[in-house]
């Protein structure tokens, strides 16, 4: 039987893996959306913006803090985007909201897949330990 600690560790590992995957996907989504809007498609602004989002999401993970992280990501992300892409703040806020919506949908899909993999791995190791008599 799985203990609470194993479940918490599995959830933490899954959350970190998903955050890192979404970071890399986010860089490409940000570059793509910037290109669709006629903005710069350079790697540096997309990398900086997504690195900021990665740090905030790791530090403020969880449901309640997730709402705080979202607000920070939108406001500070909008400010960062306006500076990085040399655009108006309002236009940058809309840009950030669209990118974050796309990333949220991708995050849900990836989180389900990674969580299933981690759970199967833990159940498999727990089953093997149980079969070995531990």
C-alpha cells in the first residue's frame, strides 16, 4: 500500500516535470504567437518571459497560490513583454493572457500524461516490493 509520503513525492515530481516541459513548449508558443502578431520572433524575449513564468509557477505552485501566480504572471509578464517586445502595456497584457491560456491547456494535457506515468511507476514499484515481501 502506498503511503502519503510516496503520493506527495510523486505529485511533486510530476509537477516539476510538467513545469519544465511547459517551459520549453512555452518558449515555442511565445515565439509563434509573437510571430503571428508581427512581433519579434527572437529566442531571447520568449526565453526570458517563460523563465520568469517557470520560476513563479514552481515557487507558487498549488491551487490557492496558483491563483496568485497567475495574477503575478499576467501583470509582471505583461510588463516584461512590453519591455522585451517594445510594445504598449495593454497590448502586452493581451499577448500574455493568450499565451498563458494556450499554455494552461497544454499544461493540463501534459499533467494528465505525466501523472499517469508517475502513478504507474509508483504502483509498479509498490507491487514489486509487495511481491518481494517488503
